[in-house]
């Protein structure tokens, strides 16, 4: 695991294709039991090197029912996005989608080193599309969360950009968030 993580963190496969120097961000351990698969790091995460070290992370931790210390301090919680580097900001708003090259290079190798994962959170439509395939919308995938449980739980991206989505879909916080908190608590207590 250590050698693979060192190789991932040293990856420069997308150098010249990104608007900045690549800085892969991944945080997993052999003890990881809860794997958070987001889309790609944002600008702030790129700068800090900590996954979900932004307002999206605050919302995600709230949904999970964990504080910052547990999120970063418990080896049972791992974060490995579809792409490990910040893809850059789209002038139209938001970040560019994660480049598929990263997942193709690293995903299979990394998942093979994580045999203890009990629950995978698929955060955002890009992560869901990559992991689950198909052409379903993020809303349809999250609405059908029970079909994927208990091994996978799809979530909307916790970005502030999805605040209106959350208002339009109150069932998410009424049904999915309590299940997420229960599952996270069970993993961290056992």
C-alpha cells in the first residue's frame, strides 16, 4: 500500500494538460472500511493536500455525523476520488469534470489494496457514472439508494452549488442521511 500511494502521489501523467502542477490527493490505509469516492479535488483541496478540506467537506462530515478529527484521524475512513488532481475551474462555473485517465491508471490497483472496505460512498454524478456505469441521472441514482445498500451509498455532491437540489429533494436528508449516519457509526464503533 505504501509503495502504491507513493507512486500515486508522484504521478505526473496529466502534467501539461492541467492548468497547474499535478498534486494527487488520496487518503487511504489498509484499515479503510469506509471509502469515500468523490469526483476530483477542488482548488482548496489542491492547495492544502487534504481531501474535502473545504465547505463541501464540512457538509459531507455533517451528513456522515463525524467531526473533522474523526474524518482525518480514523484509518477506517478513506478518500479516493475518481481523479486525484484538481482538474481546474471551468470559466462557465464550477470545476471541470474529473479526467477519466486517472481512474484508468490507478483505480483498480488501489481498490485491490483495500480489502476491508464495507461501504463505498459515491459522491456526485461523475463518481456514480464511473462506478456504476449506465446513463442514470444523479437524482435517479441517489433516489434508488436502497438497491445499492449496504455496500454502496450514492450521494449528491455536498457542494454549495447543490443547495437548491437539496431543497427540491427533502427526502435525501430525511431518508438517506440517517442511513448514512447509522452506517458510519456502525463502522467506527466496531
